[in-house]
C-alpha cells in the first residue's frame, strides 16, 4: 500500500466507542543508543495513562487504550520493525480493530495522543518536507537508479556498459538487462601500437561515454517521473566526474554524494545514507533559520517566548515556529475557538467559557501551526537553543 492509500485509510477512521491512540516516536542515531527510544516510549505511556480524562472514556474505551499502549510497546521492542527509518508514526484503536504503522524519515518530537480522531497532520508535513528522492549509483561500467520512498529504497533501473559497447539501453528492473553489442568504431579491430597512453585514453573515453549515456537516461527518467532530490553514489572521483555530465536541472537537485560500493550496498543501507544527508541539510537549515529569527526580532517580524508565539497563532501570523528540543509546558485550550492559552480564566477565551486543560500546550501549538500550514523547526543545537525562550515564531506579517 502506497503512502496516499495508507493515509487515506487512516483519515477514514471513525468510531464513537473506541478512541484512537497516535504515537510519533523519534528513532535517530541518538535515540537508538542504549535503546533510549524504549525508555522514551515507556515514559510517554506512563504520562498519558496518568493524565487520561477518565470521565470522558467508558470502561471499554479505557481497555482499548491500554491495549493500544501494550501493542505499541511490543512493536517497538521488536528490532526488525524499526529498520530503515528515523521515526515511527503508529495509530491504534484495538477496540475498533484498527492498527497502522508509518515508517518515516523524521519526527518533530515524541508525542503520544489519545483522541477520537488520528493526529495525522504531521504525516502530511513529513511527506512534503521529505520530497521525492532518486539515487544514482555509478562506477566505470555500471549504473543503478533507486527511488527512495518514506521507508524503503526500490531499484528502478539498471544499466551496464561493457568494454567496446557503443549502444545500450536502460531497462526496467523486471528482467535481465539486455544489450545490443556493436563492434569497435569503424567496424575493424582496435589499432595496434596504441601504447599505454592511447590505451588509457580509450578507457577514459569509454567511461565518459558511459557517464553521458547514464546522465541522458537519468534525465529522461526525471522528465517522466519528477523527483526533488538527487543523490550520487560511487567512488570519490567518479562521483565528481559523473556530476559534470548532468543536465542543469538535475545538477541543481543534488542533495549530496555518498561513497559506496554499488555492488555491495543493501537497500536499507541506502535509505540510512539518504537520511544522513537529509539530516545534514536540516541542520544547515536550522542555522539559517536561527539567523533569520534573530534578524527579524528587531523588525517585529519575529516573536520570542511561549505566550507571544501562542498569540501569533491565534492571529494567524506565524509562518514558522522554532521550538527548543525537549521544551514542554502545561496549558489550556478554549473549547469552541481552539485558542491556546496559559491561564485557566474564562476571560482568556473569546467565547467566555472556561478553557480546558491540555497536557502539553507545545504539542497543541504544533498541531495548530500545521493546520495553518506554518513550518516547524525543532532546534537541537545547544547554542541556538539559548537564543530562544522555549518557543519563537517568525511572522507572515506584523500588526
């Protein structure tokens, strides 16, 4: 089932007797050290269990929720379930017979929410930010093209260019690759007395002809199957030489390069390499975003602190939320307007009704921001975190 079908199935979930539990769990290299993610999930479950609004849920609903927690813990405890991903999004309603897992390349922050509808907005944003990726693996005679989806690498095209072959063709991965072999140029034998220089020159020419053919086939594939990012894999110098043959459209889409043996690398390893490049790009973007935030604070096009940022969301001003990793805060939500506030006062809600408590107002702010199509940037750099009072916002406009 592809992502579109899977998310469509999730969004159709409706059940008046059994709520659905939504889990977002980070599984990056740091979280995997000493199985930190297991401790994180246990803490999330304990916190959510202790703060369940039990008056809202009947006995059968509470039993369903408890079963959700147990199934999620069992799933994460199985190492084979958490390969080739940097995070999980799991949705479970045991009483309604619903269970779905998304392996994802990133998770903004660990979250465990019990509600009557799934917490799906982050999935859409993850898919948008991840984009479509292609990976071309190249050596002097061979090339392979992979397409990276949210949770796997799939080989799309294979290409082989043996010595003296002058015409070849990309073929789909469905069967053996077929070649049309031509004789040497001119139809005769390779000239005698070439010498070492001439022989090496012939090999170099053949390699660059190979690179040219691969780049042409790659561009043809791009025209019919657009992708956002391109990764080039192979030996160091070959990656540079091949990139010089790329069409400008493809060159601009290079996310990075990876040193790999194209005959030995496994699909799961390819996914990890791609995610490492995405993480590197995200950290570079983080630095630029923090610089923009500091610059716009002086011109009142940015706000620092939880309350000002919540006010910006109320006014629909926020273009981007910057959130220090690990920052959380209790708060309240106005029952009709959905406004997020920090005080339990009727005067804080336009409808004049007492707000209802929420376990973490930062989680609610993320969900509200995603609903307004604002961007989210979790700040992990310790120096950068000191510049932000928990949460900040870059604005679309100032009032």
